[in-house]
């Protein structure tokens, strides 16, 4: 079968001919329809320090996808051949304390699809049926293909109550923009999103952010005054992984504020802990998506009218993958979809 793989320990990604994967007793084999390129795939493409430590070569990558169940093991219940599915990219162990308590997103033995085991940039993908999510018919293939990053946005945005609150989102990457749309949809008051990339801030604006702020040109505190915010943000969603953005959040959040942190800083970050202590802040780390609460909420948010379609800025046949990776690396895009059919 056709597959996009990291074949060599150097920058790049290669189309290759891989063995069609076998499935086990509890597995689904999914025929891939569409995939999306994640920031993680770009890291692997560029072969940064994290990838060099993490990715065994060769490895079929990719973990954002939609497809159709083509075959399944005898132990699978609740799925039929032909079901349209996406899937949770974190394969959990099932026997640690958190897994046994139903908190699979906190599994200490998580294995990543397209990171530690063969991924979805292929004509066929095998995953445990427990990791698949059957999609309602009224959700498009394109949106279904981005349920993984949409799930990061939903998991982070719904970590704290946003109804009537003023929310600061640092980082208008695809996930930050989707989180802004979710925050507005569930009833936040001001949703202010920061970045240094005007393409992405413009996209955030079309997707319901109250105010976009280019922090290289504007002062966030001036914007707060303009919006009549006297005290500070109630909730912060950190979605850049950039230390200065996190510090700005600590500066502008109100006393008693709550921060959900999704962005992954490249190295240790020093902050003024006095702000955390004297403001009485609550800071929560967010990893992945809750299995499967976040997934049900994603479907319901779309079915209740959340419009994510503007985030789908590019779509192309998988043979144009190089163009897809170039666009994604340029920062001049929302989500980039690769078509496998
Ligand atoms: P992304 O890299 O596309 O977005 C980050 C954005 O931050 C970019 O648009 C960048 O221009 C912007 N930025 C740079 N400097 C900034 C500044 N000073 N202030 C505000 N914004 C600034 O990433 P993404 O795919 O949208 O993901 C968002 C973050 O979440 C990344 O750090 C990613 O690594 C992380 N992530 C975490 C998880 C998890 O499970 N915790 C899962 C997926 C992604
Ligand atoms: Zn576990």
C-alpha cells in the first residue's frame, strides 16, 4: 500500500510502498479517506531534536484522519464493516490506575499513532477498536479528519467554565483558533487571541474571536482598556508554547484566574511564581483528549452549530504532500487536508 513515511534520519518525508497492516483480535483496519497535517508531523518532517529522540526510522507517520472500517478482528463489538470512523491517536495501556479509573487521557504508558507505532498517512491503518470513534453522518469528512486537534482545542477550552467570562488565548495556530470558536460558542464574553502572524490572526477574526492582537505591534493592556476590562482575564488558554506569551498571560489574568496549558514549550520556562501565588491562580496541564468525553462533545458542538469550516484552508491529493508540508511549515494556513481517495 501507499504510505508517507520517515524513511531516513534527516529532514523530509517520503512516499513509499509499505506492507498492508495485519489486524489482531480487538483491532479495526481502516481504509483511509482523508488525513490532516499536524504540527507534530511538521516537527518530524524537519527532524528536530524531539523527533530525533522519539521517532524510530522507518516510521509511517500521521494521526489526524477519517476513514472507513474495512476489516476487523473477531473480538470487536459495536462496529460494522463500512462504518465511518476517526480515532484517538493515544493508545492507552488499559491496566494502569488511571486507565482502570476511566481516565485514559492520563495513562502513563500512552503510545502515539504515527509517533511510536505506524500512523495514518497510509492507505490502511490498524488501531484497537477501543480507540475508534464512529462519526455521525452529518459531519463532513474534512471536519472528521481534524477531530484530533479539534479535540485538543475542546479539551482545553472546556477545562474551565467560560460562560460570561473574559478569555485570553495565546497562540492563533489551528488549535488556538478552534478554541476561540468553541469559547464563543459556549458563551464566553470577550475572547481575545494573540499571535505574531497576521494571516492566522485574520483567520481567528473570521472565526469569532472578539479581538485579535498582534503582540509584536500592539500592547495587550491597551486592548483590555479598549474592551473595558478593568481587572483582567478570567480564563487563559495557553496555545503557543512560547514563554513570553505565557508570561503575558500571567501578567494580564485576574486574581483567582484559571489557566489551561496545551502549548508545549521547547525547553524549561522561568516565570515569576509570585504572580501564581499572590493571584491565587489555578494552572492545569492539558494532554490529548478525554476518551471519549471530548469526542462526544466535539460531535455535539458541531451539531449544535459551531462552524469550523474556515479553518480548513487547503486540501490536495496526497501525491502533492510536499506542497502540503511546505504550506503547513510556512504558517500561512489553517489545516491542510491530504486526500487518499
Ligand atoms: P502552532 O505552532 O500552529 O501555533 C502556535 C502559534 O503561536 C503560532 O501561530 C505562532 O505564530 C504563535 N506565536 C508565536 N509567538 C507568539 C507570541 N509571542 N504570542 C502569541 N502567539 C505566538 O501550533 P498548534 O498546532 O495550533 O498547537 C498549539 C500548541 O499546542 C503547540 O505548542 C503544540 O505543540 C501544542 N500541542 C499540545 C498538545 C497536547 O496534548 N498538550 C497537542 C497538540 C498540540
Ligand atoms: Zn494506562
